[in-house]
C-alpha cells in the first residue's frame, strides 16, 4: 500500500519524485551499510577468537618451563619446578571423544536408517521433536543426571576392576556415556538429512533388481549417503571434544593422569580432559598457568576448526546435495 | 545346441549380429541414412510370432492411488519373447500399468491394485506374492537412468551381489551383460571409474545391463529413451530387437515410431483404459477403434 | 519330434531348477532382511527409550519441588527465584542484542550481497564460529569483553558472549526464513517502484516472519540452556539483590546454579538440598525446552496463518 502511494505521488510532481527517490536512495544506502557491518561482524568475531586465544595462549611459551606442553603429561604448575605438560588433558579429550563416537556411530546410523526407511509415520512424529529437544539439552542437566544415576550405576558394575571402589563410577567411562547422550541427537539428525538427500530413484533401482529392503539400505542408500554420514560423524566429534560441564561433572579428576594407562581400569577412575582442567582451574590461575589454560582453549579451537574443515571437505565431495 | 540358445546365448549372437553400425560409422553417417539403415535392419514383423505363449496374463486390473482410480479393467496378454509396446498420451496409465507388473507401485503410499496377473501360475497382485523373488524374475529399466553413484562394474554387479553370487560368476556376467547392452566396447577400459561420468545414453544402457545381469525372464522398460538423443535412442532400439530373442519385453513409449520399430504387439491406453491391443502392424494399419486411429494419426490432443 | 520333446523337457527342468534355487535364495534374503530390520527397530527403540526415560526421570525427580511455591522464592536455601529471574533477564537482553544484528546480517547476505568470495568467507566464518566449543567462547568473552573492554564479570559480558555463541545459529535460521520468500513476491515489491530497503520492510520481512519467530525461539532455547560460556564471563554467584535491570552486576542463572551446587560449590549447602534444587531446576529447564520446541512450530504456523489471512 505504502509503495503504491509513493508511486502515485512521484508520477504527479517531478520535484516530489526526485526528493522522494533521493531520500529513498539515502536510507537504502544507510541500511545497506548497517547490514554489511553486521554480516562482517561474524568474520570479525571468529578472527578475534583465534587472535585473542592464540596470543594469550602462546604467551605461556615465554616461560621456559612450558616448553614441555606438547611432550609431557605432567601438569603441575604449583610445584617447585613447575611443569606444563598437557598431553594428559589432550589424551583424555581424544579418548572420550573417540570412544563416544564409536558407540554413537552405529546407533545413530541405525536410528536414522530406521526412521527414514522403515518407520511408520507416528514414530517419526514422536522422535523428531524429542531429538530436537535433546540437541539443545542443557549440558548441566545431563551432567546432574550423570552424577545421580550414571556414576553410582557404573560404580556398582565396575567396582571389582577399578583401583578404588569408591570412585569407580567417575572417569572416562562415565564421560564417554555422557557424551553419547549429548551427541547422539546431533548425529541422528544430520544422518537423517543425509539419508533424505539420497533420491528415491536409488531406492527404486535397488528394489527393482530384486533386493530386499535391508540390502537396499546397506548396499545402495548407505553408500550413496556416505559423505553426509561422514559429516554427521565429524559434527558429532566437534560437539564431543568441546563438551565441558556435563563431562567435567562426572570425570572427577584433577590434573593427574592415572599411572596405568593400558588397562581397562583406566576407564573407571577419576580422570582428566581439556575442558575439565579449564573449568576447574582457570578462574584461580595466574601467570604461565593461566596462559596455559588459554593455550588449552586454543588447542580445542584448532581441533574444532580442523573438524569443521574436514566436514566441509567431505560435504564438498558429496554426489547428492 | 538348442538348450544353449535358450538363455545365455545372447552374448555370442550379439557379437556377430548387433552393431552393424558400430560407433565410428554412426558418427560419420548423416542422420537420414542412419534411420533408413536402421529401419531396414530391424523389422519386428520378421520376428513376430502370433502363436507365442502368454508369459504374463493380465485380467481385469483396476488400480487406485488412494481414492483416485488410475486403471480401469485392463486385460492384456504379455507374449513370451516378444516385445509388447504400451502407447498412449501422458497420464493415460501406461506407466502405472507397467509398474504393477513388478509391484513397484507398492512404494507409493495409498496405492492399491485389484485383479489378476497370472505369471507362471501365481498372481502378481496377490499381497502374499514374494516381491523380491518377483523382481528378480521381472526386471525393470526406468525413464531416467538411475545409476548408483558407484563404479561401472559395481553398478552391473549390484543385482548379482544381492543374490550372493561368487566373484568369478559376477565378473563373467558383468562382461556378458555389458556386451548384451552394447556397452562393453565403450567402457571395458574404465570399469572401475564412476558410472556417473558416463553420458545419458550410456547410463541408460548401463541400467539395462544391470537389469540383464540378474537374468530376468521379463524386462519392463518405462520410456527408456525419453531423455536420450536420437543416436542413443537408436542404439537402445537396436539392443531391444536383439534382447527379445531371450527376454520377454514390455516397453512403455510415447513415441509411436519407436513402438512400430521395435514391438510385435501394441496396446493403446487412454484415460486409464486399454482401448485395444493387437499386433503392432494391425494397430498401426487397421485400428479397430476411432480413438486409436486418431491417436496414431496424430489427430489426438 | 521325440528329440525335440526331450530337449524342451530338459529346458523346462533346467528352468524349474533355476526357479527353485532362486526361491531358496530369496528365503535366505528375507530371513536376513527380517533380522536386520529387527535389529534396526530394536536400536531405535532403545535409543528412543533412553531419551524418553531421561525426560521421565528428570520430570519425576523434579516436579515434586516445582509444585511447591517456596521453590520460586528468594529467601533461604533451596530456592531458585533469583536464578529464574536471571535466566529470564539474560534471555531478554541477549535476544534484544542478537535479533537485530543477526537479522541485519541475514538481510545483507540474502538481499544485498552478490555470490562471491565475501559471501563464502562470511559463511565459512559462521560455520567455524558455530563449531567453536562454548567453553572456548567463554574464555574469549573473558579476554575481550571482561578484560580488554573493562566490562568485568557482568550480565553484559555474559550477554555479549552469548551473542558470539548464538550469532551463527540465528544467522542461519534467519537466512533460511528470508530465502523462503518467493521471488515473485520480491519482484512484485520492486516493480512498485520502491527502494530495496522499502521492499524488504514491506514485503520480505512480513512474509518471512514465521521463520524469523522460529529462529528467535530456537536461539532462546540455547540461551536458557547455556552455562559453559557464562561461568567465566557472568559469574556463578549472586549479589544481595539480583532483582534489578542493572546489566553491570555479576549473577548466575539456572544452569550455572546446578553446575555450581554439584561441583565447586558442593558443601556450601547441605547435599540433599543441593540435589533437590538441581532436580527441580533440571525439570524446569526440560519443561521450558519442551514447550519452546513444540511451541516454536505451532507459533510459526499460527503466524503464517495470520499473515496469509491478512
């Protein structure tokens, strides 16, 4: 309506028209400028994240004691000769992330397959919203549940093989299961999108050759969706490695990696990872130690960035988009 | 001797007979002479057997998409080792009918079929019919080439892997089927490259090879040439006239020349009803119904 | 004659043989298919049960506290009135900052920018930012907003950190909402002789309102659920009076409160009270998120209908 009236006016008088358009042009220019600044803000923020964490983190290496950051697993800033080996934290994050994705991948793909290829409509109507809610579930809620349900449960089961029966519930096993709950919805949702992107002609082709539905899923749909499923895995890992509070609540560790790493019991005793260290010690730290936590954050940032790059690369190779 | 020529012999025959126009020739020849040569070489009236046994006997078929009826009381015999063409304007139900024959319509929600299609003593439309077994015996080629995003070899081997055939059988059959689909010479050096890199016509012939590999008894073709250029179409028509020695073929086409070039029998569909079915020559020269005459003479909308 | 008959019978028996073996084969295939389908159904059932049981467990444990009005008070231990106020405050403040900025950025990308390196860079930046762990963004917020900009540990610092966290998500949702507006509608708007900005205001924004609302509601869910990005930027304890609109004070919120009670603050109040508060808060959070997720769809639909009608 407003546009109409402008139009009528401009046709009637020349002067009104030029003023109107000039004013329109100006406001258009200003609006455009503002929008541009906001869009570029995303780039500024991510750039700032890299720069600020990088500068503060790398400053720790001014301290000669920090040279062992990537080579030692002994993190002891308050010792007489302080040590800043972060390998233990990194190992914790890597182990829990890998274990959780190994559990999540088959479950996630299985659920996504069932929901896209087999499920009656009501199952999807029930599960999709549930998965969406859990994609954004507060990590402290899962952490709290982990503390009151999961940790005692694991403690019961694992007490015989754990070094200390009292603490058998804390550690990498509990953290892994927490991560499974945290990332499964993401992996299922992204996998469903990947499977939906496979055109029905692929399914028809397989069925017309006399395959069963299972063979169709296994030999035609899954391979055709491989890149999308790869993206699902990588996105799941991105979430897992950065997950902080829920994991930190059940890990129960401080700064020490267990002595015996290569036994199953390593999963069932208080243990460490990157996010737990930052959450527990960052606010009290100062000097090299504090920069060390920035450095740990920077390491997380780099890992996440690599994951994103990998997922973009995989997605770019996809046949169906 | 006789026994050999029954089923797997098409390989040997193809090598001798098929491809009188091989690739280089086709490219050098002007279009008109290609057509002429083709018409001369493949005359279905020469291979017409009016006494051929009935492979699939379809009786009084009604088909519904939900509440909407798409086929009305269709009865049609599919003759053994003959080409049956289904023609008619778009939306007349010819594709729907074709897809009832291997139950591909099962995939459409709300689809329902009534009637009888006697295939080797059982009713295809019976809900208890094993569709997996049925589709292994009745293969299908779709309107658009639906190649898998896999290698050429993997595409053809797909149905064989489904049947759990051993590696050596798979290798042998893949080669044989590619010969049968007149594609071997074009792809033999790149069997392990992606099938999606092939041209449209090559992909469609790959899909035919894929269907042949499992050695079905009947081959359903749903407008296999509608997305192809004239040369690719020609190659597929050539192949059909060869394949019919071993396979029963049902082909849906919107192209009447194509029907007359390749088929022995033709059924004319209109608005979900089968107006008439007869030998192709009869349909085109002495149609019994006015609608048929109008359609084939191009007087039809 | 007889020789021919023999041949035809042997052909027939060959054919029979082939059919029989095909039948045996399909029997096997069906068996495998049924086993695999059963396993897939079972996996899905267990996965679904896991999530359903979590919801039931959280609600079962928490609702007894939720129905007690004292739970929402602000005096004594075991109350979360302050935390609820803080959560709402943070929610509103961050949406006020987030929505205009993210919407403006989305408008630029959809309506003004030409496809090219700049758009690719912005999208790549957004995707990368979306993948940054919230704890890392918390460190960044601490460095930049609290330290460099001297805002300290305050609600404002927390809000700005949440902006970094939610920007890419909201941007994506708003972009989707804007692109869903049909091209004819836009061209119709431009043909009327108005400027582009005028066309966006009068045509694009009203039609994409349902999608924009969905984006706002979903980012609201993220604000309510977030804790890791806030513990170093907003704090984890409350001043004597949190019921103020002052953005320059340090407070906690519901999620931080749960975390605090179960970890660094364990022992400040009796363990059973801490568990009670956590259980109640967890149930409250889950209920809010369920309402938000179900609500975002129906609100979007409702508005769509209103827009269509008008």
